[in-house]
C-alpha cells in the first residue's frame, strides 16, 4: 500500500512543483520557493550524516558557506568561468570536509556535535576576519548570476526557479539511490550500533568519512546555488543561526527519514512567512513546537505518519496469529 | 587447531580481566564458556572478535595470527558474533535489518549505487537472497516484513542470529543468546544452535543457563576472575571441585 502511495504522491509533488510558478504567479513567492529548494538540498546533506549515519554535524552551515564563498571567490577574484566554478566549488567543499572529517570523526555522539559546532564557528571566524579573501563583514559582492544556456534565460526568476528545482530533483534522486543501496544500509547500520557494524565486517571509519564527505558535498552545492541566487555573501551565512535553522527543518520534517527534509523545510519556511508580522517573536511559536516535536515525535512529521502506517500493518498481520494461538 | 588462543591477557589499568588463558576450539563443535558474573567471559569474546586489543598473548584462526586485528577484518575471515544486548534498527523491518549482514562480502560503492551498475544489481540480489536464506533458517519468514519494534524478544534474538549468519561465517560467537527469554523459547533457540552446528558452523557461546549448556555443549571452559579454572566435557565440569566452589562459594565439602 505504501508503495502504491509513493507511486502517486511523488509524481504529483513534482507536477505541483513544476506548475507552481503558474499557480502562484507572484514573484516574491517564487523567490521564497527557490530559496526553500536551496535549503532543502543543504538539509538533505545534513540528513545523510546526522539522520542516516547518526553523527550530528553542527558544522553544516560552515560547509554551506564554504561552497558559497568558493563560488563567490572563484568567479569574482579568480575570474574563473562560471560553470567551471560551479562544479569546482562543491568539490572544494568536499575536500575541506574530508580533512575536517578525518579529525572530527575521531569523536562520537555529544563530543562530535560539540567538536563540529566549534568547527562551524571557526569557519565563521575565518570568513569574518580574512578580509582580503572574503571581504569580511562587508561581504562579497558582484557574484555573477546564472548565465543563459542557449535560449534559456536563467536571469528570469521563473527559469531560475526551474533550474534550482532541477538540481534539487537530481540531488534527491542521487541521495535516494545511495540511501536505498548497500551503501546507505551501511550508514544505517553504523547509526544503529557501531560495534554491531564492526562485527558485521563493516569498516566504520571509512563509511563514516564517506557519509560526512557526501553531506558536505550537498551542503556545498546548496551554498553555490545560494551564492548565484542571492549574489551577495556575508559571514552570517555560516553562523549558528543558519545551522540551527537547518537542524530545525530536519527535526520537524523527520531526521533519518527520506521525505523529512522536504516536509520540514517547506513547512517551516511557509509558516514563518505567514508569521512575518510577529517578527522575532516567531520563535515563541517555533520553540514550543520544536520541543513538543522532539518529545512526542522524535522522527518528525514523517516519522509520525510512518508510525501510524506501521501500526496499521501490525493489526492486519497479528490478528490471525492471535486467533491461531487461542485455538 | 581451528582456533587457538595462547596465554591471552587483558588488563584494564590495575584490573586483570582475562589472565593468561589458553583455549582452543575444534571445528564443527558446540563450545561453551561459563563462569560467574564478572569472570571475564565477555571480555574474552571481545578479544577474539577484535572489539578489544589484548594486552598480551596470541590468537590464531586456521593457522593465521589474528591477534589485534580490527573487528571488521576478523568478521571478513569468517568469525561472526552476537551481543548480549541485541541492538537492531527498531524502525526497519526484520528483512531490512538482516540485508546489511552480507555487506562484507560485497563491493558496491557510491558509483555503483548512483548509476545502478551491473555489480550493484548483482550484489543487491545476492544480499537479499542471503537475507531470505538466513531468515528461513532461523524461522523468521513470518515476521520478515514486520518492523522490529513490533516483534517479540525471542524473535529479536533470532534476528540477531540471522544477522550474524548473513555474514557467511564459519565460526559464530554467541554472547548470552538466551538472556531474558522464557524456558520454552530457550529450548527453541537451543534447537537453532544445534541446527547451526549441524550445518557445519562452529559455535562458541557464553551462557548462564546451566541445564541448557550441559545438554548443548561438547566442550566447556570455565572462567573465574579472568582465569581458566577448568575445561572439559559437561560431565567433567559438573564434577569439578573448583567449578562447584566458584559457583557456590565456600568449602567444597559443604
């Protein structure tokens, strides 16, 4: 039943996403939606390491910023071709991620979270203080917009929306394939119990590093898209505020669930849009929701639905067994 | 000798958890390690399976020195184990939990997974077949697509067995396989252990349930305070004065 649901819901969502600019022909909403898509990619990255592998990385906004600043610096200062920079930037993020991962993954659990929180803050400080490279607090300006591909004018907000959507769908597709393969199952085995994974012959060191580097790739990719979309970068994109935004999206949607990043990000972005009038007091709404979520549904909204469908399944299967025993 | 342990010692600071233990396992038999709580049985298992590095001593498997090898490498050689507390992925089905057991025999990498290469398809199929095979063997076919959170304690134990068997082992270490389940279920799991041995898998288990051990094991080693105090057939162990003393305490004549 779940399968048939997936077969209907996923194409339906894609169609809705494709038609969105026509359903809501409002420039501002298209802008918000495009930005949401970028966040979703970053949240998917976080989900690989924090959700599936069980390592809560709090350096993710840092990697997002590394991707964005790489793109910014390569195009404005190095004056590299746009598409070359576009491809190189996530790779640079990954290489930095590899080095940081080598050290960070020597720690576990809370220590890993604290360590990566510090790494994230160091990335913020480097961006903030290294003025000659990053522009410091003044920020990095003059990042070129998406160039046109033949007749497709990516400077147009609607085309840009489709471009970001395409990258998002590709990312989701790739992550889906990874998670639903032996590679993904290996990550889950590590989250479940590292000792058990080791006893099953899995090299936890290699696989944790793989998950971490993969997650930085998607963070970097989201950063690149952000850079060419907003075209201005400030150090605050690597701040803990962004980090905890990403984490909130993931937790509300469902950490370690496949649909979680989409559900959580879209929901919170749109709810916070409609709560604009509350300004900073919005947190008075989000704080309690997040707390309740963690207490009553640790796997977010998606986890909640999964639980319900799992319980239904049990009822259907268990009934005949019980009558058998009774007889 | 199939598995041979020579003068194996593990110290944790001032505490000697395992002290100069000599031990060997013969191929195809059911072996047991017993001893009072804190006797060093689990530490002994952890040393052989590579979870802990020994302070001194040597472990040989089929003539190869495996002392100090990491656990994942030891698993690849065909030595599998279960843990006292079964840690399964509660939100996934029994089948999904067991599929990853065959991972160590596969080579699928990120590229294979993303592009669904022939290797990916072949190995995915092999893992699933292996999972079905071990689920059949452990009698879990009925609950294969149930979420682990919804199955019984005994079924969880079986799933842990299935997972260990999915690695294609020659030698399996079972750490208190029947802890926390009732006598009837214990008998069922004992039968499963016998089935494993009949299939040609060498078994070594830690247990507290004496009746079960005495029926099941062909060779028993007794540890007390990290030292081997006796080894032999169930009859020999039952009549060994030192063993009785270790278990009941006080003087033997009492």
